[in-house]
C-alpha cells in the first residue's frame, strides 16, 4: 500500500506503542480507532480479531514509513537531491486528460497510448481517471464495509478481476508481472483496511478518499506500461506526492500552488522524463493525508498541473465532439461551439452544462493556457477551444449569446415584507440563516424597492431553508414587518451565456420575447453587471420548451413549430401535401422546421411525439390510427414539452371545433383556420376570443376565412392600422357564385351552370349551401367586425338564391332534379339586366358609414370591374378616406382547395416569422 499516513515511522515493540501508531494512522486515514477500542473492552472475540488486524496493519505501516509521501510535511527534506534535474516549463509541454470512458477497456487504454505517442510535443504530461465505473465501485466498497455488508469482499474481488483481466489483455512478460504484483499488494492492503471499516462501522472522508484513489493509481500504471512497450521512455506519477490542497468545506478544496510546484520540481528531479502519466482526482493535504479533488476532479488535476508547467495547451478527451450550444438531449439542433471564452465556459459549467469541472478553468486562466475539449472516439473532430477571447473563422467575435444551460429540481424562496425596505442587515440575516443549514444558493434576485428578496436553492434543501428562515424571522413575521416566507417548488433555471451580451443592446428583450411567445412565464430574473449571463427561473415543466424557444430565437437552431391538423379532408389533405413538398426548402432557406405531430378526423387520429412522416401520412392514418378524441389530441399537443411553439390548424367547417378556440389560446396554443364559424358566431364569444388574443402572445390567424388565399383580412388591417377610415367594402366573396354568374350568359340555363359547377368541384356537395348566401353573409360579418361594427349574423339581410319551394328538398339530388323548373325565372332576370347593358353579380356589402351589411344579387355595367371577372375569381373593393374616388381592389382566385390551403400555409409561415424565423 502506497500512501497510508503515519505520525512516526519508528516501530515499537510493545502493544501500547503499536496502539499509539495505529491510533495516529487510523486518525489520519479517517478510521475511528476509539470506537474499535470501546468495542474491544466489551467483546472477547473482538480482542482476537483486533489483534490480528493490528498485527497486519502494523506491517503495512512499517513498510510505508520510509516513503516521503507518508511522513509529516515538516519532515520532508528540502535539501537539493543529488544530480537534480531542473523542471522545464513552457510551450514544450502538452497536457492531456483522459476520463474514465477513455480508459474503460484494454483496447481504449491502448488507443489512449497511441494518441499520446502521436502527439509531436517535446514533453507530454498525461492525467488519467480510473477506469469507467471503478470510482463508483470503490465508493461502493466503503459504503458496504461501513454498513457491515459482507458482500464488500465479493465487490473487492470484482475490482481485482476487472484490472487483472485488463492488464492481461494488453501487457505481457515483466511489465505484466510487475503490475499484477503491485495490484495483489494493493488489494491485500485494501482488504485489511475495509475489514477495519467493517468492524468500526464507519469511515471518515479521508479514509474513503484513500480507498477510492486506488482506481487512478492502477489506470496510470497500466497506461505507462502500455506506452513503455512501444519503446518510449515513460514515468508514472502518484499525484499525492505532488498536488497539495487545503480542504475548505464540503466537496471543495483549494490548491496550494507554491507547495505543489515545489513538490513537482522535487519529483521531476528524481524522475525526469519526457512523458509522464499522472493520476487525476487524488491529492494530499499539507499534513500528507490522502484526499481527492472530489467528483469530476480529474479535469481540475489536469488544469492545475498544466498551470504548474506553464503548458502550451490542456486537452480534455471525452466522448463528445465538444461543447454544445445547449444540452443535445433537450435540443436536437444544438451545435458544437468552436470556441468559448474562459468566462463563458465558467458560467456554463456553473449552470449545469456538461463542459468542465467548474473550477478547472481557474488555474489555466492565469497563464492564458487554452483548454481543448475533444472526442477520443472521433479524433477528426476539432473540438471546442476554451481560451481568452476567441474569434470565429471569419475574424469576427461570435454571436453575443453563445449557449444556454439549465438546472432542474430547484425551489424558489421568496422573503417579502415592507419592513425590509431600507433596513441594514436584512439580507445578511436571510443568507446567514441559509448558510447555517449548509444550503447552496444558486441565484439571488432583489427588487430595487427592497420589498422582497428571492433566491433559488436545490429542492432537496428547501425544507431546512424554510424552517431556518421561519425560526430566524419569527418575531418579524408575527409583528408584520415580514409578510411571508414563501416556497415555490418545481422550478428550473435557464441561463443564457455570452461574452458579448454586455455590449449588445436588446439581448434581454429578445430572450424574454422568445419566452413570452412560447407562452412561458418567468418567475424571477438575475443578471450581474458583467452581463456574462442572464438567468431566469421558470416552472420545471416549461424548462425544455423554454430552452428550445430561446435557442431557436437566437438563430442557433431552426424555428420549430409543432402542428396539429384537424380535418384531413379536401383542404387539410391539400395542406399536408403542401407542407410535405416545402419541408426541405423551409428548413434550408428559411430556418423553419414544421413538425406535424397530430392529424385527426372525425373518426380516427394519428399522433407522434417527434413528427409524422408526411410522405406516408395517409397510409399511417389507416394502419396506425386510434379512435378520434379531440381532448386527447389537444392534450398531446399542449403537453409536448419538446417543442416550444404549438399550433392547431382547423381545416373543418365545424361549429363544435371552433367553440374550443378560446380554451386552446388560453393554453398557449396558437390557432390558424379557414373555418368561419368562430368569427361569424355570437358577437360576445367573438369579442371574448379577440380580447384574449390581443392580450397574450398567442396568435389567432384566419386570413383564409374570407378570401381563401387572397390577402383580404391583411389588407383591411393594414388600412386600419395606418389610420385610414373604412367607408365601404363591397365584393364578390364566393368563388362558387362568381363561377356561376360569370358563366350564366347567352343561351345557357341556370340549372346547367349550377350542375357544371358542382361537377367541377366548385360547390359544396349540396349546392344549396353555396346558393343560400349564408357563406357570403359569414364573410360579410367577419369584415364588418374587423371594421369595428358590432353586428350579429342575424343583422345581415341575405337574398337566398334557393327558391322557397326547393328549400325543403331532402337531398342534393332532389334539388338538382327540380332546379330546371325555375330556369325561366332566371332567364327573365338575366334578360332584363342584359337589356340595360348590365350583368348579374352576387355580392356582399359592408356599409361602415351606415353601420350595416347586406348580401344580394346586384346588376353592374359591363365596364365595371365586377363585370369583368372570369372563372371563380373573387373581387373586393375597399372604399376608404384615402381610396374614395377609386377604390382599392383585390382580385384573384377565391375558391378551391389549393388556394385555400395556400392561404392557411401562408398564415403558418407568418406565425413562424412572429416566433423568430427570418422573414
């Protein structure tokens, strides 16, 4: 055993002398010797067991007494050694660190050796972790032993077998014999130590550190032998002989750089080498008691050693290609960052990003030593460089927001009261109470009014924090100086990190705009004056959506929109095909990723968590569908936290579906529809819907309700928003009726034209739905309400083109059979118009001046724009204060699935633009 600390190396003959030395050794190693003695006095069998243990440990102590590592610091010689070699420092050194995954198997250890051998640097210092899972196995040994679980013996054998098998795979001859001899000795010593822990029933931290550190000792030795067998001279370093640290608290140590440098120079003087393999994670105290740099401390070891030799670069080898702009498990579009500043890396590691051990950056910053994160399984990847002030490949500093990080499982504590304002020492009392219970404060926020202070702590610590604050401020709460100490559970932190945020206006506005548009509420905010990060606290269930929304908004990934399609009928089917055809163009050219995660009809629905393959949606709707359930469909969309933005597209003409719009908007789901029922329904419900939409960041778009793909609603809003006054809106709003009256000329009969329109697909299955004029009336009421008129649908007089006698027909076929009997009436009306040089047109009118609307069949001169239509074109004339003499006219196709679906598609892209996509 290499490193059990003792108070004196001199062996005594008597039991009392052995007991004193064992007491000192046990004390420095963390073994509770007094508990052993107490047990000894009360147990005859134990005296025999203890005597055997003392005898064995005494031999270990005596064998190690002569090692400098094991003697007190005061006893370490400071005299120059004979033939001392000076420790060179500077750019000739390259430091590498390989983690447990890199050292996981014999093949991987050999790969590490190959990487080290290929490094052309003059001198190399390699820091290694224990083999994968070994550190956990070693901690488990200690835990089992102090729990008096006999299986620690079997677990120790597993540790032995793992390392023996690895060594036999890669070593041979004398090297293998030497390693196995040392491994046997170490395991024998550990077995004795663990037996002592088993008897005592517990082990202190220093003893645990001693046991756990053996994993690094074994991996360093195996790697050094692997390099030596290639013919390259190599030494291995037990860093407990070099790195000196001062424990400063739980899971925290401070390196003693001066003493560590002195010891490194002394070590190098004895064993100069161009390639050194050093143990990570482990170190020693100034009293030479073995300790560790705590979990993930091997990175810290590499940075400390890199600073001691003033290395050119420290390379951290892991199993990822570099540092991501966000957790790739949460943001699939996260990108590898080529460069990070020290400050950015520091902030990201603090806020939970898998970058480095949080303190790794400190040692290298002093000497501007870059750290490079690289992937041992993808050596061709350049990785991420962490350095002083990185620049991108174009020579410009990278984007002001470099990356995002999150911390989950937090609680927010809010201390509030008017008695806090202007009272010195309140904050000190609050955080003094928090310190007394040992809680870690992750973020603090205080309003300038000093009325309240809130801070975030790990959720597992909030109960003790709350109890301490209630106890500390019992009198203030009772007297009313403090109004409450409130705990808000289930919180997460989202941090935006970037060096240039301090000098870039609008970063905070952009971040909060992205969160608001994703319908995410921020509970607390913090930003230091350095502005390296902006931190927000939000509900944990919103964290992934918030991360994706922020990441998208800063152009680090595509603007992703989760889409639910209701009604895969003619319009819905056409829209899905348009989405399929444009998907690649939208991603590549517009940075928009539209994911259809649900399609529902009246009988079946198809759901997906990540997006339906639109090349196969019709087949999947047949083979993988489940019974339609609108509530479940909406829940699937609203509870999908992977996507920050969700939109429901209602392609039906269903009143029941439209009645849910208000609830969907309230849940933060955007709504897009060509369905006219909501905007032409009861006035109070319409006003309620629009009020909610205007008061939130949730969008409700319905351009296709009036003119299919024509920009009718957008034109009207543009006029109103720029201060124009609407006087009158008049138009041919029905593509079906436009087609019918454009073709009702010459000798053609009215019934023939209607039959032709039906066959061409211009009419509804029952043409009476078009000829009744109700659809035009709904469009008129929509435009009237957009213009500010508060009218009900019943306020619009409508001339129905369905004869009274045919309204009771039980089917469309019956209607079509009886329609020719009215051709003479229609022929007569057409003849009267032609005699006056006019044509018949079915129009809707919004008379804003007189606050009324109507739908009727009118006659227009042949030179009027309404008389010059063809096909199924729509035409709408806006008469306004600006366009009084010559109305503003919008004309184009107003019917058909392609143009209607195109209008809906346009609204989807408009929504994506509002949510941050480039426009």
